C-alpha cells in the first residue's frame, strides 16, 4: 500500500499566510501541517509516501527531507505547472504500482485509515472515497450513495438549485483508495480533475466505486483562515485525538505571566510579567512583553508582541512586530513581517 498526498495547490484562500509558506507546511500547533497526515498514514502501516507538489516545492522538500525523521519514506514529484488533482495523480504514475491512498493535502483528520482500506478490499472496489457529513455542502464535492454504499452521484461545488433538490449532506472528505486501473482513465500530460473528470468517468464506466461515511471522527479542511484558526481551537480543546502536540516549554516564561492550561507555547519564547495568554498557540522564539494580551489566537515564530498590545481571535504569521498598545481584533490575519505601529488598530 502506498500513499500520494496532493500538495500542489496555491492555497489562495489562506493568503496572506501562504505567500511565503505553502499550505501543506503551514504550522498547526507548531508542527508543519503535513506531519498530521504522515502520522495517520504511518498508524495504518503506510510508510511509502509520495508528495505531489507544484507551488513552492523546494520549501516543502527542504523541511520534510527524506521522511526518515518521521518514520516514513518521502518521495517528491513536482509538476512543471499545476495539472489538477487527477492530473497530479497521473503525473506521479511512475511512483505508483499498487493500491494507493490519495489525500488532499489540506485535510486534518484522525480517521482510522485501516478501516477504510478494509472496506475498500471487502467491496473489491476500483475506487473508494471517504465521506463526511457537513452542514453546508456547497463548498465541497457532494456524494450520494445507494444502500450498498455504491457511489450514485458526485457533484463538485453544487449550486443552490442542485442543493435544494437534494436531501443528503455527505461530502467528499478528500481521502481516496484507488486501484492503479484508475490511472488508465486519465490522459497523460493534461490538466485533469478527480472531482470534475475522473469520478464522473468512473461512474460512466460503471466501475466498482464506493463511499464510506465517517461518523465520530474529526475532519476539517484547513484551507481558509477561519478553519485554520478553528483547527487550533479544536486541538487545544481536545476535539482531535491521537496526535502528539508539542509540549509547552515554560523555562523562559516569567512567573508572573498568566497562561491558561490549554495554550501551547513554543521553544525559546520570552513571556514577560503581567502578559496574559488564553486559548492560543505561540510559535518558537516569540516575545510577549509586559501586559500584552493574546486570546484565541495563533502567533507564528519570532513575532514580537509589545507591551500592552491586545490580540484576539487573530492569526499573526512569522517575524511580525506588533507595536505597543496596538489592538488586533477578531478575524485579522497578518502576513509574515507585518509591522503595526504603536497604538494601531487592525
Ligand atoms: N499537485 C497538485 N496539483 N495538487 C493540487 C492541484 C494541482 O494542480 N490542485 C489542487 N491540489 C491539491 C491542493 O493542494 C489540495 O491539497 C487538494 O489538491 C484539494 O484542492 P483544494 O483547492 O483544497 O480543493 P477544495 O478544498 O476546493 O475541494 C476539494 O476538497 C474538498 C474537501 O476538503 C475537493 O476534493 C472536494 O470534492 C472536497 O469535498
Ligand atoms: Mg481544500
């Protein structure tokens, strides 16, 4: 069993965070995001993992290397230009010789992949997709199953008219088990989409195509700033199980700083007396000065939060400077190296 992670998207909805950091390696609780996918693949015994890249591939390869540090073997395939999700799978064909788990590179889940693989084998499927129920399916691929879990319909980004006629809310969770025969449905060297081209073609040809609905597992597409922030809150509040969250290193933290139990503080941070940190994740080497307040926020490494600044419900990227008494409010997303002058309101 092998795995292919589709990690070539530009991450446009996550800008400005993805201007210098491609989406697959944005830090989630101070770890490059892809490592959470590597963890669940390894837990299912899958250690042969290919990363399909296109946007800023060198940064990803430099950070993750050959995978030995994480107990897996990582290989990299970089498209000359983005070939779409299905095109990326076809482009990686030289690395694919057996049943393959394909992952969208922005899905955070604690799903047990072994059960999906078992289901796929039991059905003798050519393709199996994991499904998840959501409140608003319009941003996703809507999937309809029959009573035997066979896929009857795949409708990517359904429009209001389509949605009104349907009573289902199960969507494509972005995790597939595919037999190599699926490669034959994708022409070489063209832009091709799983969602718009390959899945409809599998239906057309009446190949054995099944879906398995996740029930109690955690699932989130981290592709927007709101969901990125929510992923952190869900981690801090124990909604995501089975991952090792980096421990808080409080050696440089002033005893008079107020830090709640759930917040995570990275290595080599300086937190001065009277600073308050609630329900937040602070990256490595961050300085938080006297009486600054950080609530419900994510701060990337090497940012400085000056005295009296207040940050609530925000994401602040790497090496920013938040001036004294500045106020950063709910929903703000500041890119790398942003400087806010003293008393600014953002
Ligand atoms: N290598 C490569 N090349 N990867 C790509 C390309 C490409 O041309 N285009 C997209 N990807 C990667 C992205 O990096 C991302 O990890 C994944 O493919 C899915 O792309 P998104 O742009 O995030 O798609 P989406 O979130 O709108 O929709 C997809 O995910 C939903 C679940 O979150 C679809 O698969 C939906 O059907 C699904 O419900
Ligand atoms: Mg996505």
